[in-house]
C-alpha cells in the first residue's frame, strides 16, 4: 500500500510539516509498516504555511527585518528561488495574528512589512513575487505596503498622510506614485488567496473579515467607505478603474488595491498554486490511500480549503481518503460527498482549548497509530 500524507496546519498546535511527520512516525510504528511506501507533502491554501507548502530544492529560506504591523520591527521569513527568479512572501509572517500582543487595532495595523519584503525580493533579483495573503490583521487597502515601495499620500490640505490604515484611509485625497521603486516595472505579483471576496459591500473586506481584526460592528460601514475611498483615489493616480468589485480584492484587508498600483498583480486560489507546484495530481494517482487533515473540519473546509480539495482530487482519481482533525463540525455524509471515506477527531478526552492545542501532537500520534493498526487488521496477510 502506497500512502500519500498531505495535511494542512492544525492552527495553534502543529504546522503542516509537523502534522505530516507525526503521521509518518505513527505509520512507521504501526502494523502497516511493511505494507508499502509513504510520502508527505505539506499543503496550504494561501494562508499561514504557504511558504512551507511551496518549498522546493531551489527555494532558499531567508529572514528580513521589516516594519511590524503596529510598532517597531520584526523578523519575517520569506523564500527566494534564484533559478526561477521567484520570491514567496507570507502576510501571516509579517502582518499576521501572531504579532498581536496588546489587542487588535484595525485603525493602526499596517501592511508596510509586506512592502519591505517586496523590496528585499527586488534586492535579490526577483522577477515574480508570490504573496500568500491569508492570516493578515490589516484593513489598510495595501496602503502600508505601497508606501514602503515609494508611494506618498496627501490630505485635502496637501499635508502628508503617513501610513494610513482603517478609517484614516478616508483622509487620503491624492496619491503620488512617482517615487515607486523603478524595479517594480520588471516584476509581476501573484496573490495566493484563500478567499475571493470583493473589496467592499456585503462580502467585502470590512464586513466579512473586519470583525476578526478588531472592527466593531458599528464601525463596519465606516471602514467599508474608507476602503472604497482609498481605492478610488488610487485608481485616479494610476489612471485605471477602481477594484471595488474585483474578485480577491477583499482578501487581506484589500492588499490587492495597494500592490496593483505598484506592479502588474493577479490573484489565484492559493491551494491551486500548491497543488500544481507539488504535482499533487500525479502523487495522488500513484497512491493507494490518501491521508489529510487540519485543525478544524467545518463548513469552511467544505468550501474547498486544502484537505477537502485534496479529497476531491483523490475522489476523482478513485482513491480513498482518511482525514484527521482537531475538531469535526460537519457530518460524515457531508465529508463523504467530498471524497473523505472516514474522518477522526484526535481529542483523547475532556480538555480546554489550550490543553487540546498543547497536546495536539501526542493526540494526533495516538489516533493515527490506532487507525493504521485497525486498517492492518483488515488487510490480508502475506
């Protein structure tokens, strides 16, 4: 039996690589150890972990000091493939939830660190820059990133507006793009996203994702209006149409709006990018069993996030899928319809959320070992 192990992260507990490694160790110690070969491929959908999921022998991991989302600087990881002239950046690493230490503040959180990383990529010689946008805490329309790349903003009285975010985007009346880094003319930016929401409106950045970043219910309309205003001012500056209704423009607090003013920018489904690079179609076809998992199998998973996308591809290839999760909030029938033959919650008993996160590795190992031993019982000997 050849087995493909392809997990997403168990948020707050295990990275995709860690989860894969634990499952491989459980397999090696089970009664299935002599049954065939197993390989592991980390997956992600454009959020945290995408840098790892896009790893290749030629992608070198680097760390650069960048502007923090609130104050000071942080060290942010990124990758560069010199052979392909391609850089990979994660917003989660430069402007993500892990950097919130004193509460969310969507009127201050800036995407400037993303601009800093793009500059570092330009310094390295990048011609293509992938920005994985999931897991951000910003609602600044990409204003911070664009400013870090050389743009300048001005209020109605022509006074400079520095690092506008949230409702302060409404104060920007003109944008000067003449100072943009000239090297940007030679690159293209690819946004790897896990959502395709437009910038504004009922499915927009402020209304759908703002509350996760500290936007109060009574302030959603103001944030929505500020994003629309900033989008309009940038459109005027670059002589192009606004991006208000563009799919993916609402991802990561509207980061597309700012980056599209800096360089040719397109957005893609993050998982599809990983799927192609890691040749998952080919690897699924070669497997007898596919194992996947993530922290929570829920309604969002059914929309096509990583593990369910893997299961759909496996179902199309006629391959069975087993899934592991910290919690399962959908029915077996719903999972079966997506190609998951069996799903197992890894909890080993009553526990608080913190306890469950801290013991996730041990729980996954014990559950996976038990499942593999059970599979072995049903297999013919010899």
